[in-house]
């Protein structure tokens, strides 16, 4: 016998995920107009509000809520649901990436770095964690850690080399000899 509440929750979640896909699927390559993006993201929040008993899906629901707020550039508001989702789903690297992303935009590099270093404990082979840590350490002015994490990102996924030249997060250390030595190596 199926649980009608579980089925309803799944339908609502799929609806919310569909709305999020509409505004995030093309990322920066083809961004939505802000007013449309915000209306659709608000629709995600309203849809999630229809779930009265999250059951075992609370972490995922919080992640979707934080992602919608993040899409609306309401980073400070996105932090609490993302932080709670990260506590519930401690092994979920995507939640921690989103949380760190928001911390960066809230000017809390210390928390962004801490969040990604915790994520590395779950999955040290995830190249984007190393790359983002390199970005955050660069912004914090720590060349040693920025170069170390960037080197690890390159080892895990050499395609990250293609991103460095246009990544403004590396501007604070771009002229440092250690950074130049790492980024000018021919592969």
C-alpha cells in the first residue's frame, strides 16, 4: 500500500525542482532576466511551502529553499536553510558548495573556507572543491593555500586550467611568482 503523502511530497518536490531548472539550467551562459528569475524562484519557495510534513526529505527541501534564495541573490537569507541542510546531509557536497558560495557573497570568507574544507573530508576527489578553495584563499590573500588547492584541482581535473585566466578571484595573487609558476606550466 502506498503512502499518498509521500507521493504528494514527491510531486511537489519535482514541481519545485522543475522551476529551479528553468532559472538555473543555463547558468551564466544564458541568464534569466532578474524579474523573471525572482518570480520563478519565489514560485519555488511557494511550492515548497505546500509540503506540510517533509518526512525524510527535510534536507533536500531546505537545499531547494536555499537554492531558490541564492538564485534571487538573497544570500544572507539562503545561509540558514543551506546550513541546516548541510547538518542533515553531511556528505552532500553540493549543499556545502552552495553554502560556501553564499558565505563568500556575504563577505564571510572564513566560513566559506571552513565549509569547503569540511566538504573535502567527505569527498577529497571533487575538483571543484579544491578550485573554489583556491579562489577563496586567493581572496583572503593566502598565496600558499591558494596555489596548493589550485594545484590539486588541476591534478584532479586539468580542464580547470582553462578557467584561471578569466577568474577574477585570482586577481589578488595573479602576479605572485608561485601562482604564475603553477598557471604557466604547459601540460
